[in-house]
C-alpha cells in the first residue's frame, strides 16, 4: 500500500517564462521511454514480481523503496508542465476572440485539445507512455543491470531537457531530478557490485558530465542530497543499508540511509483557465441548479438526504 502526502519535493514557483514548447520538451521526462513513469512502473512491477525475496531482502527493499520515490518524481514533473502551461493562452470566456490561437503554434496540441493545459502521460512528441517500457525479467541481475541502464538513460534525457529549457522553475526541477536520479544510478551500481563483485564505479558518470556542472543540482549536492537514501516507509525496507553503504563513487562522501522523508512543500494552486472551461464551474449556474433541486442556496452544505428528513 502507498500512503500519500499532499506535498511536493521541490518548492515550485510560478515560471517567469510560461512556454508550451518548454512544457512539451519536459513531457519527455514524464512519459518518455526513460521518463519518470517508466522508472516508477519498472520498479513497481519488479517489486510486485520479486521471487525469493527472503533470500535477497536488501535488493527487494531497494527496488520497492526507489519505486515509492519515483511516484514523487511524477508529481514534480507534472506540476512543472502544468506551471509552464498556465497562462500560456488568452484567459477569458468569450470563444469568438480565438483565445487558443497561440496553441496552433505549440508543438503539442494535446495540451490544449485533450487537457486543461496540463500534463498527460506522453512523451515530448505526444506518443503515449506504454507498458512495453517496463522490463521485469524475473532475473535479479538482469533487472538490476536494466535499472542501472534506465537511470543512466534517464540522466541523459534530463541533461538534454535542461539544455532545452531556460525557465528557472523547470531547471530547478530538473536539477533536483538529476541529484535524486544520481542516487538511483549509484544504488543500482552498488546492488550489482554487492551481488557480483564487479566494480562499476569506474563507469561513473554516464553521460560523462558531473551533476556539479548544473548550478541547481550543485546546490543540492552541497547539502548532501546525493548521498541520502530516504526510507519511504515508517516500518519496512529495513535492509536498505546493506546495499546503500560505503562511499559515493564521484566525491567519496559517505552514503547514508535516512529514516524520515523530507517534509516537502505545498503543491501550487493552479489558476483557472476559463477559455478551456478548466475547471468550468460557474458559481452562479451552480447555485441556480442547486436551488431548483433542493430549494435552498447551493453550496451551503445541505444535501438532498438532509433535506428529505
Ligand atoms: Mn526519478
Ligand atoms: Mn530514479
């Protein structure tokens, strides 16, 4: 089971440059082959499908625990897309002014046609995320090797997305993901090392550019965020430290497991976009309908059931 907190891992502020095309690029980090939906679903299925977990408990704990963290990354990327799209067309209720005219020049028209200027489970080209991105072979070594590759591929996409967008909010989010994704790269490398004796530290970093080159990521690494594995459960995943231990392959800092997850920040309250009828609640009409149905002012807390008494 998952316990959900209505918080975000990063304090996302209103973008200074709302941009549908930046939002389209960031979609790759959500629903692309190497996006956060893929990491979430890969580790989620691998944890459900894990055979012989009592003999390989630390590896099960690692995969299941990282799966939980990936849920928080989906939230972050989605909110960033939503913020980049907020206010990117003309707000209003008059359709004859062609309020969505700008959208015809946006790379991704689904953001306007199929959603209320918000994120969808698709990649930067509008291809829907699909289940073939999930690799769950049942062979532990192979799955871990795949996860190491997946996190490196994800890292490459994050770096390129960072290079495509200049909005500070988007870069803040990508910087955070680079650091946390870096933790996962090291975690799967450590798991393979513990399991096989191979020395993967010689491969780091892939691609060969340090997170410290990205100012937003560097600040977080200076706070030690790249060496912490958060335990995403109050009672379980107790054997994380059997894999997550030793030193970081890039800077030699000590790897630590933390029992509490960060408090987080309130998610942004997304403004209405009336030209898309999003959310499309006309309070006057709502009250009018409620009056006809229940004979009282709508929205005052009286349901049909209480009325009947
Ligand atoms: Mn992630
Ligand atoms: Mn990851």
